[in-house]
């Protein structure tokens, strides 16, 4: 785990979203939806690609999702992400965990936290 991620990691990151195996949002609270550039109603049923999200953050996030679905364990990560329609990139720590329907992993649940201010003050 990246040292900064460890520094700001908490058990409750808040801002949850749930995605199916294909990466479609099936649930997002209002804060998570805002980070993704909309309301829950606007982003549910969509993928990063369909929304035109910045690809570098998407690729990193996708790797963690695939890993969680393959090994059935939660994984922590850190990304730089620009909310669609905004000019400023923000820094997030996140945890991706597998979501199960019975014994079958049917997608992932992700919680994340904006650490931009902490990141900037620590490294400026």
C-alpha cells in the first residue's frame, strides 16, 4: 500500500458505490454520484466509458475491481481523478470489495475519500 494511502486510510471511507461485473453502476449515494459527475439517477446504469471519464484513473480503478472479483478479497488503492466537467484533478483513496449474491461474486462495492487537501499539504 502506498505510504500516503496508509497515512489517511480509515475503516469508514464513506461515499459508496456498487457496480455489477460489467462495471455498470447499480447503486451510488449522492456524494459518490457527485464525484462521478452527476446524481444517482444520472449515473446508475452507466459505465466509466459511457460517461467519458478520464481514462488513466479509470484504468487503475478497473484493475482493482478485477482483482477483487478474481480473488474475492477487498483491495485498497489511490487514484488521481478529474470529475467530468471540472478542470481540477483530485486525489482519492479507495477500497474495492467483492459483492456477493449467494456464493457468486456479482460485482464490487467501492468506498472512497477525497484526500486532495491532505495530499497537497503533505507534499507542498
